[in-house]
C-alpha cells in the first residue's frame, strides 16, 4: 500500500512539472516515432491519477473515457487534441441526457465532465507518455536499468551511451581484429621538403634577430 502511494505521489510530481510545458512523447534517439506493429489499444475506463470515477449514474461517460484512452494509446497523438475531444464528448453526452435528467442532475453531469477533463489536463501527462511508449516504435530503443544509460540496438552492434563513455560490442566476425591501430594516433613523418623549409625559416629568423 505504501509503495502504491509513493508511486502515485511520484506521478503527481511529474505531472505537476509538466503543467507549464507541452506534454509530448519523443524517442530517446531523436527519430520520429512510428506506430508499433500489432499494438492493441487499451482502456482502463474512467480513471484519473489512479482513482476510479463512479460513472454508474451516467454510464455513457465510459464510452468517452474509452475513446480518450484509445487516443492516448495511438502513436503520435496530440495530447491537447485528445483532451479537448474528451471534454466535448462528455459535455455532448450530458446534453443528450438533459431531457431525462433533473436540473440538478444535469448540472452535476456537466460538473463531473469538467472535473474529469481538468484531471486529464493537469495529471494526465505521465499516462499519455506511458501510452505513447507502448504504442510507438522508436527503432529498437531500449532503456537500460541505469537511467543515465541508453542502449541502442543497431542490428549489428550494441552501443551504450553513458555520461562519460561510449562502448560498443564487436560486430560478429570481427572479434579477433586488432583495434589498437584505430585507437592510437600515429605520427605522420614530415617530408624532406617540409623539413628543409622549416630549417630555412628558423635560420632567417635568427639572422634577423642578430641584425
């Protein structure tokens, strides 16, 4: 229970940090995300920041929640667009039910819609990014257990980009090649012409100083 509360508080901090900045998903390697093959969109119903909202009195809200989750779970979706469509769906649902609701129930429906929309705009960034990670393919990018290390699988070798070093496993078939020649810089011998010109320049400089 304590761990769950801690996770929720961590998500809250991350979400609050994103309020004043755009919430978007980007691949760690900088390439444009593309839809992951065989990805199945999912929905957890009308839940906001780990809390399930009771929609038993207005069951049609669940349809709007599902559409909103599916939007988050579609690669390259725009979060603001998903959220605005969600709000429009909820308010439209209330409008359709207006004739069958008492005045206070209708007002309550709109208030619930506004509350749910506000929850997604203020606390939905983490959920959006998590959904995008599942829905998008970043070219075989895997995050290492160390948050400061990014593992890139190029298909030929694995590069590990850390803060201080870059290492690469040898490409199959080249394990026995001597790599020292590539890591050491050889001194390039100067030609006779270059040496003579250098000596002549030094001699002229000394003569000028004697004068």
